[in-house]
C-alpha cells in the first residue's frame, strides 16, 4: 500500500522540479520568415541556415495564416523554437548569443 501511494505522489514531486519559465541561453542557429497568406495557397518560407520540408496530406478548409517570424535557439542540451516580433527578428543574426524565456 505504501508503494502504491509513493508511486502516485512521486510524479507530482518530479514535475515540480522543472520551472517552465526558466531562461534559456544559446545561439541562434536558424531563422524563418513565413509571409501572410491563405492556407490553400502555396507559400515560400524564407529560411536562413536551415531547410525543413513540410508535407500536408489532407489540407483543411482555407483560412488566413498570419505572418510569422521564428528563431531557432540552441545550446549543447537542446534546440527550442521561439516566435518573435518582426522588429526583434531583424535585430539579431544567425550565430549570435541570446537569452530567452523558455515557455
């Protein structure tokens, strides 16, 4: 019975160890810009330092897709994808060190 209770409580204790809003320091390894378009239209994503193919098998009903500016920030542990504003996107270049919140 004690083991059963410990197995139920242990995951909650381990989840409390991770702070989702901790800061993440790394280097910008890639940048992507996707212009505003309709979902049923083909669009060319502007990629800097990375190329990722996307395959869509059954597209949904057309809807408006807003412009998106993305940084890929990496350190020796992992790589995260961070959406940024248009102004912020142009302030840094690939290879520069940045500190962002991980959320």
